C-alpha cells in the first residue's frame, strides 16, 4: 500500500496542539466502594446524621454522604459531555419505634449537584435551577413507593414509576443502576427488588442544568417517620472524551 497523503503544516500544528492538551482534556473516573471495608470511608464525606458503620453507610433523618472528590461532568472549552454509570445496593427499613400511620418524607436519593454538595431541594420553589440549588437526583420514595427523576425539585414531575406488589421499605437488599448517555442525553434508572425489575428514564441535557464539575452522593430525608437507609456498596465510572475535532485532526495527519 502506497504512502498516504502528506498532512499540511496547519494539520500537523493542530495535531500537536491537541496532543499537548489531551492529558488535561480527556478524563475518566472509576471507583468501587464496599462499606464492609473500613477503608471505604476515606472516600466519603458525611453530613447531618449520616455515618459509616461497617458493613454499611447509614443515612437517617436528614443526612447526606458524598464522594470526597469533584467529578468533571462537561467541558465547555472543547464542547464535550461525560457519560457515566453508577450502581449501588441498599436497604430502606423502618426503625423499631416507627408507626405505620406516620407520614412525611421517607426518601433516599442519588444526586449530582453543585459544589459544594447540596441536599436534594425540599421545595418545588427551587425549580428555577439557579446558583447552588442546581441538582439532578434519582429518588427512592418509600412513602409514595416510587422511583422518580428529579430536576431541581423533589416533585418527581419529570418522570416517575410507581407499582404495587413490591415495597421500597423492605428487609431485602435492592440493586439500583443509573446510567447517562451523553450522545442521546438519556438518563436511565433500573431497580431490582427480589427478582423484579423496574425501569424509568428521561431525556435530560445535564449540561444545561449542572456546572462543569459536580458533587455526587446520597441524601436521605425522613419527616414524620423514622427510617434507616443502608447503602452496602457503591460503584461509579465516567468518561469525559477529548474534543472530536482533535481526534479528526490527528487521524488526518497520519
């Protein structure tokens, strides 16, 4: 096979510039935490009533636990958005003194929020999505027995799934996955309870809602009802690609 077309000086220069900047542009993050390991707590910041008590991360009443390090979500300089996937196993159980007729919030949420991490908004009045209140959350509401995707609000008005026959307040360990595809802008949630799979998804442009770097973690609220949210394990992975323009330039320079 004969030699390919020689790149122009401009292409070579652009390619070299891209190569120089790639370590700062391309980004990937991956971690896996098992809370039976006492060392897992070094990666977590707890607030409120949250605590790490192996083998679980526990959230009661008003509490929050977030990953210690900031997570790049998008890069305005190169116009790229990250894709990510997270999975966690958890239980929501009532405390012994909690009565069946008690009402109020009984929910846990996985969230992506503004730095420093903020709790899931408790009022739909925060739905303007400005300042430090910008947040996207996947909530597990034990009172309403649903999974909801919340955008700057706790109303779950954007998308939710409810069902009968399975309860979020259970002794069973539930498995949840949350995935975001930056190309399709699809946020997909799957919850497995005792072999039954429940799914909910929404099309969300996270770049319009969240800042370039976010906090990720869990929040729990219990209003008039006491409850305990136990997270047994948590894994997360994301990739923020380099500029597609840089990829094209390097290929054309080969």
